[in-house]
């Protein structure tokens, strides 16, 4: 797969990493536009290939009263509006095989959640839409095992897949990133580092996932040094009041400085 497989993507000749960035979940049109406008401005300035990220629904929640979405069609329509208004591609995650064809009408990349990446029917359904498929490595899986997820996409008739590492479970309530896995997975497909989900602290007694956003730049820098093809970063202008994953999201005001530093590191790495 190449970045040119993604419609509307820009700056593909910049030698930068590409970026999947946006809120965890679509909470409404105004918030999506506000975040997209800011990230588009920054990524155009820094010449970073950019895909707007937003979940149209959140099916994997610890508690039954957790926010799951504003309605499937409404959220998907907002993703399509973001793409049209800002001329950028979009990505959203799907949870059931029936979601694939539905979501593919609105977005450019279909994401398979980490907990579901071994679900054959789901991966195959995503591949058969012809869209790019983002396969998130299961927290319980080795980097080597991801070659089988990529092969499922290929066997379904598509070579449009990449892998995203979102950390590995460390005990019950923490995640770690094993950077040895990046070169391993890059043998199978372009590889993305999900910075913010790698800093989650799941399984809290309150039923709400915690996180370590203070470590975002540390993990992101290490990913760039280790030649990841892309980064995945969730961001919000008010993480404390975000309806999903606020504990590990990057504040939108801090994004430009972070990306500027990462672009500088990538330029140095490219010169070696």
C-alpha cells in the first residue's frame, strides 16, 4: 500500500510521517469542524500527509452508561462533511461486518479495533469494500502475529492495508510499547504508532479508562526515531470534558509544537 491509495491525501512527497488525528468520538458537527480546521492548518504548514480520525460509534465500553455515539448515520454524515469541507480523507473504526459497507459510503479508511483484529469476517468485510484497512494490533498479540491479519486482507482481494501498534498489555492496568515490534511489522505493511492509546491505563475500578498524556511526546519521539511510517494521535480542545478517552488525549493547543518537533526529528533521521 502507498499513501496515494488514499483519496485527497496531500504532501505525499514531503518525506514526513503521515498522521491520523482527530477526536476519539464524533460528538457533533461543530466540534469535528473545529478540530479538523486546526489540524488541517497545522499539517499543511508542516507538510504532513493527514487523515482526519473520528469514531462514528464506540462499541467497546467498560460500562453500559458510557458514551457510545450520537447516532451512526448522523456521525458518519459529519465525517463526510469534514472530508468535503476541508478536502481531507477520513478514517473511522468499525465493529461488525455489517458496519463495513455502511461506513465505506462515508469514509476513506476503515479501522479494525485492536480487540477485534482477529475477527476474520470483520477484516474480510472491510477489505472487500476496496477501502484502505487500518489493522490495529491487539494488545494481546505479538508483532509477528499481525502478518496473518494483513494476509486476510490480501486473501480477500486487497493489498490496501497498514498496521497500527497501540501498545501491549502490561499487567491489568497499564500499556507498554515494545519498539522492537516496529521493524517487524513494517515487513508486513506500513506501520503506524498509536501514541495516545498506547498511554491508556485500562481496567480502572471506576470503569473509566485512565491515561498518561504527559508521556505523549516521549512515545511519539521514540516512534519517529524508530522509523514508523505514521502516527495516530487523538486530540480535543477540551479533553477533560471529552465524551470518550479524554484521559489520554492530547490537548489541541499542544499539537502544533509536538508535530513541529517530530518533523524536525524526522528530517534528522532522513539525513542519516
